[in-house]
C-alpha cells in the first residue's frame, strides 16, 4: 500500500501548492543558490564591460539629446516618445515607444558618471543578475515550493541561456531586462499576498511593480491575461477572488494606457515599408504561414541557440505558404501544445501554465495583433525563455520522480547534461558578447549569418566605410571601400530602393574617387527621397570632385571634358565663383563665347572682386559683349 500511494503521488501533475517559507538571509547558508545564480550571471557577461556602444544604443542614449541632459532631461523623457530625443520632430515618430524607465536610468547614470559605456554595460549586467535572483526567489517560493533543487535548475537554465546575449550585451535592451524584472516582482508579491500574508502592502507592491513593468516596455500588457492565470494555477482563490484581484491590475494597465496616450498620442496611420513592416507585401496566407515558420524558429533557438544574429528583417525570413512542410510541422507542434495546455488546465498542470505563458509572450511580438517592426528577433525570446526552462526542469523532475530504481543514474546523467550545457552556453555567450563590442564587429559578424538581409548587408558595408575612414594606409583604405561596395551591391539585389544602401554606397564610391558612380546612385536615392538632408553634403563632394577633374582636363587642353565636368560642378555647387569662372574659360577655349560670357557674369555676381572674370569678359569678341 505504501508503494501504491507513493506512485499516485508521483503521477500528480498539478502545480505544487505554495508553502510558507522563512525569509532568506542573504549571508546565510540558505542563500547559497541565490549567490551562485547572481555570480554566474555577472561572470557570463563580465567581458561586455570592454564593449562600446552598438546598434540602437545611439537612439536611446549616445545620440539622444534629452537623455544626454542627465536628470534635467527626465521631465522630457516622461512626456515624449523614447526616440524623440534622437529623431526630434514628433511628426516623424509613429508612436508605440513610450518606454521611459530605461531612459530615466540612463539619464541618472549620465549625471553621475557621464556617457560611459562601461558603466552602462555594468548596470545591464547587475540588473540581469538581479532578475535571475528574483526569478529563483519566485520559483523557490511559489512555482517549486517543495523542490529547492528544481527551482535552482530552472533559474540556472534561464541564467545561462545564450538567447539572452542581445538583451544583456546591448545597452538599449535594458527595457527588456526591466520589463521582466518588474513582472517577476509583480507575480512574487501577488502570490505572497494571496498565499502568505494577505497584507494590502504586498498587493500594492505588486500593482506598483506592474506599473513599472509597463513603463519599461508595453509588452507587459500581456500579463493582463497571465495574472489571473497565475492566481488560478498557484493559489487557492475562487473565481470571485481571481476576478477581484485581476481588476486591480486591469486598472493599472488602464492608467498606464491613459498616460501613454496623453504623452505620445495614439499610433498614427502611416504604414511603413517592408523594412519596418515585414508583412506589408504579403497576402494573408503568406503572413500567417510565415508567422508559424517564425514560431518554429523560436523553438529551435530555445533548444539550440546558434547561430545568433541581431537582424531577421527583409528578406532573411522569406514568405512561406501552408504547403511548406516546415509550416505544417510548426502548425502540428503548436496545436499539440495548445491541446496539452487545455487538457491540463483544470488540474492546474504547471506545464499548461508554461505553455499559455509562452504563447502569450510570443503572440504579442508576432505581428498578429499589430506590426512590431521585425518578423522575429532574439530579444523577443527573453521572456518566452522563462516558461521554456520551467518546462524543461519539470519534465526532468517528473522523469526522475517516476524512475525510482534509476534515480542515481539519472542524477549523474542530469548533472552531466547540466554541466555540458553550462560549459557550452558559457562559451557561446562569451564569444557572442565579443560580437557586440562595436557596430563594426557586430555587423561584420552577423552578415555571415543574416546573408539574405538587406539591412545587415548594408550595415556591413557601412561598417567597412567607417573602417576605411579610420585607415591610414591608402591601399588598405581603398580595399575596405571596395569590400563595402560588395555588401552594398548584395543589398541592392535584395531591395533595390533601400535608401541607406544607396546613400552609403555613394559614400563608398567617393572613397575610391569614383564620383561618376557616386553621382549615379545618389541620383537614384534623390528620386526616392528628394528632401533627404544628406544630399547637401553629397552635393558638396560632387561639386569638388567634378571641379577638380575639370581642372585636370583643362590642364591637358581637353576643354570639352573640362566644360562637362565644370558644368556639373556649378550644378552641385552653384555658389562657387571659381567653378563658374573656370567653366567660362573652358567655353572660351571652345569658342562658345556666349556661354563663356554668361559663366563669367555669374562668377562676378557671386564674387564682384574676381579680376580674372572681368579680364575674361574684356577679352570676348565685341559681338559677344554687346559693344
């Protein structure tokens, strides 16, 4: 009978009932797991302290004029779109980026330490370590209250997962770190209120942390669904209690939304192009089939996070159809997961909760409800990786509990697998952290992964142009510019009207003194976006290029070539009196006296003291001068 009753207990699949535990002493024996987790988190990302700014760090920090004010900029941070300090004009903002909390933290750091990449990276690491420790607290107290080892394993798997490198190594992604940190604290204090204290202060703390999570990033809104589910799975509350306490958080979400609308308004009606709206060119079948394919890729990255890249934009993830075998496989997998979640819902199966949690976190970034600007991203898996590691831990726990006669062997196998996973993950994280050192290291590495992405190829070209400008050796300088052109050409094959490619391709041509080619690509760019502010600088370069070449042609007595180039010089630099004067000289040598006269007169309008132009006019035949 004892064996039978024991087996029945083993087969129980419901979420464990929370038990009241003693508060942790951070310097006592019971705190050892917390310190292991926190120290591991710091150690894994310690080498990011030598990194600089990369990718979107400029948008929220380095180039953000409001953030650069320090604490004096906080009022503006709280009342504007997160990119307002970089993009500036409100009409150029599409809304949807009211994430002030991380920007406030940057502003405080700047007031205390200045713009210091090392400090910003250090704070990212510490906030991540704190998140991992808080996660362990939540798991240990409420998710696995009867199994300290299971709680530790789940927290450790989360801490060492390489999919988190973008979030921790990219300073800009502190919004993701803050969001999950405050969501974990929300759940912790809510469950503490329901299961242990019934003190209003804990419910208030949960509500406040939820508000901070929303101020960190709006994807916390999905927890309007997860909060009642968490109450259902991990407390004894009846339906009325679930509704009552969920209403508190619904009110918090409503308050946040009201503040958001008051500060930045509603999302406008602008429909961005395919670079920022991945399914704008897709029909309904292609959109939803591709989203399913992305979901399959997410599972792959959770199980095998390699290789990693910062960009999955057009056309790295090609459109799919429902005849694609991978799409059908994804459909079957997610249907089975959904069915399992429904079957285990009534019995409060912890895996059911994890599946619903996972579905919610990827649904809000899936482009199903609204455009999120990219078909997929590794940072989108930061929250989704939490239910994943809990499921992995729970599955192993059940196997271990069921295999009474093989537990020693399973323990050895589990420790071995965990050890191998830890070493492999640590290696991947350390290597990937180095990729995030600068824009140049990131772009030139990730272009080997995102080979079909127009954006990544363009960014790799831009990185090489920057390296070209920093290079002192003329041969190496030319080589880097030519290598940049290879990536720009690849990008144009993918998307022939991508403005950053056209603009920077012209710059690359300018670095190898190929002004004709630069003029051609810039002319195409100008036909797409004629008001682009970069053209004033490009026109200056072209004016100088054609002026210098025209002067060389004139020195060789090729006055036709000189006139062609100097005429272009006056188009790009119409206020250059010397260009007009020398154009007049070329026309004079070609005996086109009328054009020579007009050119010299124009040069004198710009510079009345240009004696050579006056002398030229005096040298014209009388019929031309009107004498």
